[in-house]
């Protein structure tokens, strides 16, 4: 299971971690959405994953709501999201 951590307050590490996740997700035919759960985002399809900076993992939407799925600022993944492993 891949996990990428971000030291508190480290913008450059955060950007690097997003780049690493982007590469990892490509191996699973997924792309990384802009933003994150903490920043808010919009997920356009089932092939787009979103980073949760709270736990360092990416999640893909597997719920029933139609795309695009709007993710509010400061939200966390719930049962509609599946951790990408």
C-alpha cells in the first residue's frame, strides 16, 4: 500500500508528494485531481483520484452520485470513497 506523507508547513514536499502520487496512480490507470480533500476539488470521473492530506493516501470515488463530484473544502473521504492501494 502506497502512502505519501507531507511534513506540516512544507509546500515543496507537498508538491513533490503530489508528483509521486501522480506517477503511482498512472500505474493503476488513474489520474490525480487538482486540489485535495482539505483544499476542495471536483472529481470528473471514476478514473480520477483525490489526495487526502490528513492521512497521506489517495482515494477514488465509488459512490452512486453522478460525476462530477464536488468535494467541499475541509472534507474527508467517507464510505463513498475507496483508498487507492
